[in-house]
């Protein structure tokens, strides 16, 4: 098992300047608020005369009075909060006392898997399960074509894979906004133009952000090599931790997550669980946040 302490993050990618720029480019307003522990970004979207807000992967407590003014000024009807963790200085009871309720629809995965990239490549691979190691060797022995940073081609693969599975895909311009906002802090890897992934980097952590594989790529087990090549690239770029960006969580069961969670777990790693998703409805607007 990994040392969980070594897999904790300094700041989540959704609190990065790059992610803030991305949300602005796709129509959200990014607002900075300062708490005793960190500078936090909250994301606001206008919906006619009212607004909604999401606050993701932040440390608690937050500067509640400052946020209250933001909500009041922008006539926010609903605010969604997905914190990093609770602690002795601020518990779930403290949050509930402020009117927040645990909901059943997290916007981002409430549980993830992380792998340390600090050891040697052979040591990292030794932590993979037998099936994952076998698939990687099998595909590697077939001399596959590995392509990096062809972002347009990856989008085509991802969009088609999602279409087959009847999953939603962002507009190409929104995807490009993400790539442009992160610049050198993102990369993509593809194998045989049949499977690929997009990785974001922040504070020496690599996030497996988007991925897709066409049916032929799945049959050939190409996603295993995609992930392994992406981990190697992240390590070369100085990342110390790999984050799978979400796995199946029994607290909010989604059957559609079982398959790719099985895939991710075949690489080993340490599970990290977040508190979940909380919301507060304020329509008509009520003071006392």
C-alpha cells in the first residue's frame, strides 16, 4: 500500500489559475476569496436574473462572510460545495450548522485512486495487478504507435467513444479552451489512434482528466498502455503523484462507473475519499450564509 500522507495534495487542479482561466473562457465568472489556509476560487454562472455557484476541492473553513457578500450581490439561488476534507477545526456538523445539506449528485468524483510516481518505473509497475502488467507487455510487444500531444486527434477519439456509449462530450471549442488554458501543463497520449487520454498537471500532480477508446482499441487492451505511457510522461515532467480523477463510490452508486473503476484499480494505488457534495438553496435569497 502507498503512504497516504505522501499522496496528499497541496492544492487541487480546480483551484489552479489555469482552471480558473478555463472556466472564464467557457462562460463562468471566477471569483477569488481568501481563507486562513488558502486562496480559493469560486465559480459563478449567470442564469438570467439569478446565478448558481460551485466551490470545489477547497480547504475548510472558508471566509463565509466574504462569500455571503458574493452570493447576495449576484442573486445566487443555489451554491454547491465539494470540500477536500473535514478536520478538528471544522467538522461536518459545523457545515450543517451553517445550513448546508449533503446531496446525492456530486459534480466530480467523491473518491479517487492515487499512485506515487516517485519510485523507479519498475517499482511503479510492480504495484500494478497481474492483469494490468500482462496487458501492458502484450500491447508493447506488438510495436504500437504512440503519439503525444495531437490534441485534435484525441478529441475525435474521445468524442466517438462517448457517442458509442451515449455519453455527453463538451463542444470542441470548450475542450480547446481547456487545452489552451493549461498550455504546457497538459498533455495527451494516444496508442494506434484508437485510445488515448488527456492529462492535466498542477503542483506536481498529474490528473487523468479525459480518456476514450474505440471498440477496436478496447479489444486490443490499448487503454492499459495509454495509461502507462501517460504515467511515464508525467514522471518525466516532474509529477510526483498520479490521480485517476474518480472511481466508483458506494455512497453515490453509479453503475456506469464500475467498468472503468475496475480498470483503474488494476493499477493499484491508494484510495482517497472526499466528504462528498453539499448544497445550499437560497431562492428567494436569504441572508445568514
